[in-house]
C-alpha cells in the first residue's frame, strides 16, 4: 500500500500540552477498510493521536490529509468531520430515549425522517438493542449504554470510526459479546476503524494492523503476527508479552543458526544478527516447554536447560512459571492439566526447552 491508497495520512505531526511534547509522529497512513489498533502503556499518546486524527485536538505542527487533500480550512474540517465518528470509553448519551440517542446524528445532518427511522432501527438491531428503543438512556446498564453509543456512531454511516477503549469499563462476558458484534459490523460495513485498546487479545483478534506507541511515538507498526512475534526493540518485546528478554552476544553463525552467549550459557537462535553483535534474546512464555525428565533425546528443541520453579502465578486457564535455570531466568506458561499431571510446585526441579525458531533476536546498543 502507498500514500495514494491512504484514506488518512499525517506528516511531521507534533502535539504539545502545557508546553510538554506529547506526540511526535513523522508519518502515519490509514488505509481504506483497514482496522488499526493502537496499543501501548498509559500516557504513551494513544488517545491523543485518536483526538488529533478526529480533528478534536489541534497539533502545533504537521499536516493531516484526507484522501490526499490537506485539512486546512474550516470548510474542509467540517466536511471531514461529517465523514467520521468517535466512540469514547464512557458513553456520552443524551437524557432522552435510546431511539432519540441513536437518531441524533442523523437529525443534526438533516437526514429525511423516513431514512432516519430506517437507519436508526437497523443499527439498534445490529447491536441487539431494538427492544430498548423507547427506554430512557438513564435506565441502561453499562453494556447497554455502550451499545447505544456504538449504534449512534454507526447510524451516520461514517467512512472512518475512532474507538477509544470502548469496552474497558465492561465486565468480561459483556465485553466479549460486544466485541463479537462490533467486529462483525465493522467487517460487513467496510468502515475504516482505529481503536485504542489495552487488551492485546482484542487487538490481535480485530486488527489488520497494530501500532505500538511509547512516549508519544509510534515505535512499531505491522500486522499482528509481525508485531507480536518480531518486536523491533526490548520495549515492544516486553509490552507484547515476550516475558523472557535476555542480553547476549552472538558467538557463531552456523548457516543461519546463531550461537548466542547468555548468562554464561549458550542458546541456539535463528535470526539475521552477525557474529559479535550484542542482542536481546526474546522468548514468549507459551513457547517454553516444561518437563520433569531431561527431554534431550525426545525433543526437536535445540535449547534444553535444567532449572527450578521459583514462583507460580494464576492466569485463568494457564499457570505462569518463573524459572531459574542456574542463572538463566525463563518464564513459561503451562495448562492446569499439565501442571497437575507433572506434579509441579515451587522449588521443584524441571527441564525447560524451546526451539531455536522461538527465539527472536533484537540487536541492542552496546
């Protein structure tokens, strides 16, 4: 995809609040019918970027273009704003019925009465709230209120919708059900979407592309698999769940399989680093296998280390094991069934193994 394919493009964008720089993005492209998730720690600039893209916050410098036309004049701004919609973390509903809330954007735009009714009822049905049409917005649950907010945003049939953590205040069952409905409607309607989320599983599930932000900058962008499995630096690796990040140095290159010295041990890894490069070895916990017997003769994994379980944490259907492999720290996930079958416990000696292809190498500065 190129600039000419972009529905929104920004260049040299800078935003400051109270004299402090909060956003510095040299370039960003949003393509038609694309779903992009913005992820990153609190204060990284995700919501600020969303407000700028929605033209609710003015940058101190830089340009925003809609379909290759810069948004400069008040008329251009108004035309653009009529093509976009935004849903906030907290539903902002009028003190009237659900029907009137969903219809409000259409009324402001001067849509004919028959079309207002048709579109309002259509989107009430899309979000499974048609039975609430005559209920007061004051008498809704949190999930119902957010469904109304989403139906109102979609009823104007925008080209682009901006979503600022729309599910963060909801309980898990409500959140999952609403995510299902939202993903289906976005895909079927072909609307371009940008969503801020702290839920990485949500980002993985819905996104065509993920942008990771830190300190007001986009530090990596790419398809979900690329971002999650090939982080560009230690920050991204840590943020997306590479819970084991080890400093090492490449000792040898054996036809693409690298021998890396880490904490006095040697790890086989696959990557494009060079001999003598300083690197981070990043390993996802789900790629570390735990055994109680040495699996050396029974596994294709090139890396096998004896170790001790130091700590155990519950993560829903999984258990997180913190290991000390005689100076080499590793984190592994195991199912509850495997945990019980292997009789695992804190202090137990085990063997941890992982494949060379499970090690992602990131060059680091010396």
